[in-house]
């Protein structure tokens, strides 16, 4: 089954809304995943530019219920604090990345003033415990290696991979508790076992598919 993203916003069934934004100095992909029927949405990795993200959410007539992170690096959560304050959304991350959240080298205001240190999470994201509200359900896959608490989210043929897997590349494993063997094992055992047509929505750069990365990713 082919799923094609032709534009910034695509309804990928009758009720789900998906919007991709590229934010901040490290060009992080922020995803809005919403439900037309409930008017609720969640944000995956709002890295910076909180006001631009909120404007997009408003344009889509959605309310932010959850803010979730694929991992603790500042370029993926630098807008969490402002968006949470403005919307009252609950913020979640895997508990194994709490230390990364506090110590990431990206919390250097002199270098990256765009990234705000996030607040304490309201809930922890756990392997195999889905995140859901009316009209939206994301499966959680723990994929340690880029950081100890890196996770991927899977919904309706879409896989949000954070910095675990990119088109033609993989995440760094040399900082913040990263581990190359763990990263490769996570990708092979948790991601490459998903349906080949699964569309990869990475934390940076263009989309891909599981089949394409199995066949062409030079790191795997
Ligand atoms: Zn990262």
C-alpha cells in the first residue's frame, strides 16, 4: 500500500491530520499529529520556534493534548516549555533520558539561545505502552543507542524515528550515553521488522521507507 506525502499537510485517513515543520538552527523536524474528529493533537519533538508551531496548530483548529519527545536532546525539546505554558499540554519522555534532558550540551544559551530548557515531564513514555486519545494512537518502541532513552513512535504505517534512523544515515552514538552496537541492534530488531512500506518520519532530513533503508542505508 503506497502512502505518499505530497505536501506539508496530509490527511492520512479520514480523521487523522499530519503536519511537518522544520524548526531551529539544527533544522529539527517537528510533527503535529491530530484528529479531525476530536480536534486534539500531539506534538512530536517541538524543538524551537514555539510561536510558529502554535500558529500552525491554531490554523489547523487543533488543541495540543500531549507534547512527546523521541529523546532528550535540546534541539528536540527546546520549545516544550513555552508551548506547555501556552496550551496546558502534558509533556512526556522516556525516563532513561532524564539525565540527557538535564545535561545536553545543547543547553548553551550563548551558542543556542533558541533552545529553552524543558520543564519536568508530566509522564514517562514506556516501551509498548501506547499514547492515545480520541482518534489517535501511537505505539511506543524503545530504541536505545542514540541516547539511552530514545524511542520511536508508530502509527498507521508512519514511523517517527527521532535521531535513531535517518534516510541513508543513523544517529550519533558518541555523546550522551550513546552506544553504536545498541543503536544498530535497535534498528535491526525493532524497526527493520516493521512492514517494508512503513514511512520513516525522521528527526532531521527527508522521509524514507523501511524497505529503502534496509536496501540502501550504508550504516546497516
Ligand atoms: Zn539527538
